[in-house]
C-alpha cells in the first residue's frame, strides 16, 4: 500500500525471515525442538498462519472495546474483479468493525492502515483481484444534514479515528 501511516493489521506483506526468527524464539520459549523445521516447512507456515489469525482475532477484540468502534462511518473506494476495478457508491455503517468486515469479506490477504489524516485504509485481495477502501469517521455535522442530501464524499463531514494498536 502506498499510504503512509500506522499499519494496524497485515497478513499480506509477510517477511518470512523475520517470522522465522520469531518462530525460533517461540519454539525455544515453549520447549519445542524446531531444528527439524526450516523456512519452507509446512509446520512453520502453519504456525505463521495461525499466529496471523490470532493477531486478527486480537485486533477485532481490541476494536470491539475501542471508543472509535461505535461510531457511524462511511466507506469509499474501489472493488477489484476479473473485469477490472470499479468505484463503489459510498456506504455508511453503524460501527467501524462492520465497515471493516464488509471491506474484507471473502478476501484472503488484508492490510489495514490508519493514515496520517486519521482515516482507515483497507487493501484486501481475493482470487479475482483486490479492493482498496478508505473508511472515514462521520462527525456531528453529518447528523445535521438530511440523509438524502448528505454528500458522503465531502470531507467536511469527516473526523479522525484515534485507533492505536
């Protein structure tokens, strides 16, 4: 992803060398002889996948208890398919968690970043292509506008997320 910011979750850009060092430490700490495994072993790759899944569950659990989860937000972006990339109509969600799940549904690889401007960027890949979404927290001004008249692409209706994991 090109956006600068804080990576919250990433199961796509995996540095297996770094992970293997962590795997060795994990084995030593848990009394497991990992000398028979290398970076190409199925056991190591299962351990990486299981650890990434545990990180995902921790992320979601932390998000469920974060004050910035229970806020209305809007998702903007593009979906990628075998036919090309298509801009979506902006869509609102009652929580950040629901917005993230909608962005990553049926995807295998995910990178979630909190940008410097306080938005949440989601890149998610699946067998046909990849999606790129930005999630914006709606501010109080957005509630003062009639639902049919609000322009969900207008940044004056956005606040910054303050998520830090």
